[in-house]
């Protein structure tokens, strides 16, 4: 099994860079993203959702910051949890991503919670 802490940190870096392609490279073809905006089934739909997040600030990378406060891993369950701070334009959010991984080191599901 892949190093889930390392993969999670690499995902955080890709999302923080507002890099759609790099972020989507972590998604399995059958990936399911569930976030406050809805549920997106399949890599293509989830990628479009991520693209929409970045487009909401006109793809201005200076208006996006995604930082992990903590990354926790349950290797036996192939799950990682990212506690994050997310700035999107003038919104400052905190939340948690619960990510399920397959044996190939690709995300199969992510549930994003914002509080």
C-alpha cells in the first residue's frame, strides 16, 4: 500500500496550488466527491467540481490557500483524514476531508466537511 500520509500531503500541495490537473491525478476513475456543494460521481464530474471552485475566484491563485493542520492515517482501513484551513477569496474556512484510497494509491471517495 502506498504511503497515505505522503499522498495526502501531495494532494494538499496540488489543491493549494489551484492545479486542477494535479489535484485530479489523485482521483480514481470511479471517485466520488461529497462536499457542501453536492455529490459528484466519477473522476470527470469531481474534476469539474474542483475546477468550479477555482473558477469562483477567477483562477486567481493569490485568492486560494489550502493548508493541512493535521493529517491522520488509518492504514488498515486505507483512509486518511486531513484537517484543513481553506481560504477562497474572502472566505476563511476550516474543515476535514475524509479520504478513502485504493491499493494503487488513488482516491476512491472523499467526504469534505466544513465548519
